[in-house]
């Protein structure tokens, strides 16, 4: 099948070409993001492969359909950037990679927890300047602390397992509790109770209308003084302006964001020679107790191999049978 891959970087090309040795699709790599302005590049391609910040709204899907595209293959787990109702109406198949490496994302989330708590990012810079003082680097034992995990699917469950290994008490909130987490000793509680009791809150739910701005001014007010918040799910699960106020008041003790609601303008690209015009992002970057990373939690060799393999297999399945087990359907 002829596949147009958007938002591609050299590493995408490397892993997709490697995986394609078995699949034998015809791959064309485009560097630009998929948007209304760039979708003409996919003219005549039956399949389009898109990433997290590509635009797949009704307008783009209609344009792709008119140009001959029938399959949309997301090389991500999340699918919040696709207008599924429009895809269904047009008869476009949408497939995704529901699981590639939950370990990649979970381990990164735990990395943020450890770094923020023990201030390793500050220590790294400090000693390089010849400052060997410990002032301001005081952390706390994770052992015995309460970790609240919102969304206990594949990634959340791995975070739970790692944090159980540190001796943490586990609280969970999920619309579908996970028996594996219960077996680890996790107690499922209401969202309010989780916010009230957790020392560390880690977000692993998808972005949906229900989870948009789950972390907001009101929920932050419920939280423990000095709470740590980690978001490796999707940016808009957190109201960034509200967390900035929470950081300024001290309610939020530290914040790790691998995703940001306006990340589309900055993430995955080198903007080091420019000024940051986004004042919210710029403010976030001034806090010593905030770490922002550029949506890199998924970025391990194992994950990229699995993403490429599964994406191409999804398209092979659609081509050969008209179906894929990884098809995404609009919720009824
Ligand atoms: P999953 O589908 O296995 O788990 C998501 C869990 O969230 C499910 O248990 C589901 O029941 C729960 N959930 C759904 N709605 C909820 C709500 N309103 N409140 C609480 N829980 C709710 O997904 P997985 O693989 O664990 O990924 C989770 C999210 O992580 C993805 O949706 C994606 O947005 C994000 N992600 C981020 C990456 C990164 O590089 N930063 C990479 C991969 C995924």
C-alpha cells in the first residue's frame, strides 16, 4: 500500500524502513505536520500515517477523502486529534497503536517524580557551576508516601507497580478499575478523595471531554499543600494557567509536564534561536520546581520498533481483510 507519513523525523524513517522490510509497503516520508495546508501532499495516497499533533479534523478528513485516502493510521495510542464522527461518516478506517511500550511512558513518569523530588535537574546544573551546596535540594522519602494515579490502564498500571516497589501507598481513580492494580494493593477512591490524599498525582487517562481540565483551579484547591503533579497523558488534561497559580501559591510543590495543551507550536522542533512567544509556556519554564519535556515519554527504541511494526501491520490487515483489531470507532 502507498502510505504518506506526516510529521516524520529521521528516527521515524529509520524505524519504519526497518519494519517495512517485512511488510513491503511503499512509504513516503513528509516532514510537515498534517494540516489543512499540507494535506495536498497526500494526494492519491490510499493511506495516511499521522502523529499526535497532526490535525485530523472534519475539514482535513474530507480533503483527504476527496484526494483518495481511505485509511488513517495513527502511530500513537491517543486519538483525541481525530474527528471520529467525520471519519465514520466518510467511511475512513482509523487505526492506532493501542499498546507499544507502557514501560517507556511509565518509566519516564517515574523519572520525573525522582528528578523533581530530589532536584537532580538543579544539582546537575549547580555542580557544573562549581556550586556544591545542598541548600534547596531537600527531598522526601518516597517510601510510605501516597501516590494517586488517574487512569490505571496499561501505563498507569506499570506506574503503580513501580511505585509499589518504592513502598508507596497506591490510590487510583478510573472509570474501569484494573484488577492488576487492586492486586498490587491499590485502593480505588473517588477523584475528590484522590486529590485530598495524594502526595503525588500522576495522570494516565486519555484526553476526552470528561478529562479535559481535570486539573483545574477547584481541584488544585482540594490538593495537599506541596503536592507533586505529573502529566504524561495529554496537555489539556491540565489547565496550565491554573497550575501556574497553584505553583505561585505553593499549593503545588512541583510539576512535571511531558505534554502541554499548546504544545503543537513548539514540541518536537528546535526553537532555541527564537523567543518563546507563548507567555504561559515561558512562565512555566521559569519555575525551578517545574520540568517540561517535549512529549518524549514514549521515546525508547522498543517503543519506536513496536509503533512502526504495529502501524504497518494495521495497514496490511486493512488491505487484506478490510479490518484491523486496532481500529478506532466513535464511542456510542
Ligand atoms: P489505556 O487505554 O490502557 O488506559 C487509559 C485508562 O484511562 C483506562 O483504564 C480508562 O478506563 C481510563 N479512563 C478513561 N476515561 C477516564 C476518566 N474520565 N477518568 C479516569 N480514568 C479514565 O491507555 P494507556 O496506554 O495507559 O495510555 C494512557 C494515555 O497516555 C493515552 O491516552 C495517551 O494520551 C497518553 N500517552 C502519552 C504518551 C507520551 O509520550 N507522553 C505516549 C503514550 C500514551
